[in-house]
């Protein structure tokens, strides 16, 4: 077991994270094969063991340990300090069998933690509370987000967390609060630590939603002024991703409500008050997601209307041009007939007279259309669209919730 000063411990973030993920990953759930035994673990046998980091702290001190084997965690579980065991990655089956013995995990708990993704929920096992949550983080290009499962096993004086992906998480500020003894986190027990991590997960939705608000605002301007096929594809993509966000946050709100409502000796009444604040933020996230979904659905109607208006204007322009040239074509057709007894054919002024008649007819039609205001529509369609967009209801701007605890 490697021990080092907590102040020098910082989890590294891999900069070479994949930029693209399959959209289907947003909507996957884990399904057991028919007839499989309860508690079956679905992990590759040749997978490397996960990284295990233990942060043990009390009001006076904090220590960070790099754990080599799960058995090394056992001595810290019987102390009066708070032990946070963070498992980074799913690893292999052998490691989880050892972890289940150290933490006395039920087979069904092990199944929910390891076989990801599982729907967010809360299960109470008397001596332990199991919480399944989904964490989202914005991608580097601000288009799309990463989503992964984070599992909590809360005991009397310890908290076991399991992260699906070891490269990234949103717990850096919680680690800093423990590291520098900020707020009251080192004065509280493991239930407050669980709240702090859940609160960090819920707050992680706000930067993602802020990016989506900016994308929707840009798209709405594009839909009104210059819609294209790429615009339609972007609308569908945003609607799909917002649906994934809704699918992630709704059950988490129910899980928080379960922690607040159901009594458990592992969660103190004081921490339940903090969980209410976390629940309020989850409701706020849901409201914003629903608002953006309505806006994205409305953009589809605006897109269809814009395309229809654009087509109507093009057809109107072509109709006006055709109308102007129809009488000119008639006149040219009449005088293109080669009859011997057409008097204008031998007149010296016949040719310029025909041109004068055609120009007069075309000019008369242009003047008639101008008086009707049809040409005005062609020249001001862009300005009218911009005016209509600027006078519309603005998209609500997201402000990230920042609180000091």
C-alpha cells in the first residue's frame, strides 16, 4: 500500500478522451440474459484491476492512500474517521469478489454496481444504503456530453463509490474541500460526504444545460434566417440529447426524494435538510430540460414554416417573371409568323413599334406588381425575419449554481 501526503494528491485527467460517442450509449440499460442467476457479474475475465483510492479524514487530518488490494481497506472501516473508498473503473471479477467480502456487499448490490448502466435508484439494506446515480460532463467541444454511472454504498463510517470511467469526474471540488478543510465536510460523517458527492453530480448538469441553451439560441437564429438540411439534423440531435438528459435526471430526483422521505439511521436529520436543497436543484434541472425540449420542438415547426415561406417567395418570384414574359412571348410569336400580307412587315417603323409595345407591356406589368407591393416582399424578407426573431421571447440563460458550503 502506497501512502503519501494528501496535499500533494491530485487525480490526473486524461486529455486524450474520445471526442465522439455513439448516440445509442445515451439510452442503454443493462439487461440480464433470460435464466441467468441473480447477482451474476458480467465482466471480462482478463480485464485489469481497477484503481482504488482511499481518502481517510477527520476534523484534524486527512490522508489519501493508493490501495493495491481490497483487503487493505479493512482496517480503516473500523475507525471513527470517515473513509471514502473510490473505485475508478469496473475492473475484473476477482477484485469485486474481494471487495464484496471486505464491505459485506449483497450479491444484488454487486450486480447493480458492476453491470452498468443501471437505472438511478436507492436501495436500503439496513446496514448499507446503495445509491445509483448518473453523472454527466460536457465534452471539450461543448457539443454533447459524457454520461456514466456512479454507484454509492453508504455505511456507518465509510462510503464506497464506484465510477464507470476512471478518466473523468466532477468530484474535484469535494476533494479540495477535504484536502484544505473547507466548509464543514471534515466535521461531518459519511452521510454528509455522500450528500456532497450527489450535490456535485446534480450541479454538473448546469454547465451542460448552459451549453445547450447557447446552441439552441444559435439554432433558432439559423432556423429563421437561413435554414438548411444541416439545421434539421442539428435540431434532431439536440432533441435526442435532451431526451437523454431527461432520462438521466428524472429517476435521480425520485432517488433523492426517497433519501429524504424514508427514514434511515445512516442519514442524519441534518443531512436530510441538505438533501432537500439537492432535490430542489434536481427539480430546477428538470424544469430547464423540459423548457429546452419545448424550444427544440418549437424549432422544428419554425424550420418547416421557414422552408415553406422560402419556397413560397421563390415561387412568387418565378410567377412574376413568367407573367411578365407571357405577353412578350405572345407578341414575339405573332410577329414571328411569316405571312405575306402582314402590313407591319414592310413598315419602316414596324420593328421599333413592336419593341415599344413589348417594353410598354413589360413596364406596365412591373408597375402593376410594384403598386401591389409584391416586389417589396422580396427585398425585405430577411429584415422582417430578423425583426420577428429579435422581438420573440428570449431563451432563458443558464447561470451555474455556485454555493459555498
